[in-house]
C-alpha cells in the first residue's frame, strides 16, 4: 500500500498502483485495501469467469446443504459417524466464511 500526505490510500503491487481508495478515513481505506489484497490472493487459480458467475456463493450453498442434510441424517440415526463427520467438515469453512 502506498500512502500520500492526504487521506488517499493507493493499492499497489510491485510498485504498480492498481487502485486509489478515496472518500474514506485513512484507517477504513487501509482496511479496504487489505481486504482487496486478501481476496486477490485467495482467488489465485480460480477462473475470472467462475468468480463473475458466483462460484463462491455456489460453494457456500453446497456446504450449507451438506451441513443440513448431515444434521437430518443424524436426527434419524444419531450413531451415523459419516453424517457427523460430514457435518463437521461442512461447518468449519462455513463458520470461517460466514459465521454460521
């Protein structure tokens, strides 16, 4: 991140300015720049078209369905260890991403 003497914050990578964040407090602009870079880094290897078409929403919805179906199976058969494992596996990234 590159900062000037005023309240603008510039998002730069390898000394190339990618974006200027204006109209925010310096701390809010820095937080937005940090979030942009985290998203940029997390999306490496994912096709732009998939991102534009909502792949993350689809993934989150699939995890929600796995968690819900696993819970339903556990209600029917509390001893089903596979359902318990599936529920835990789906719940962990959902909690991290959405606080669900």
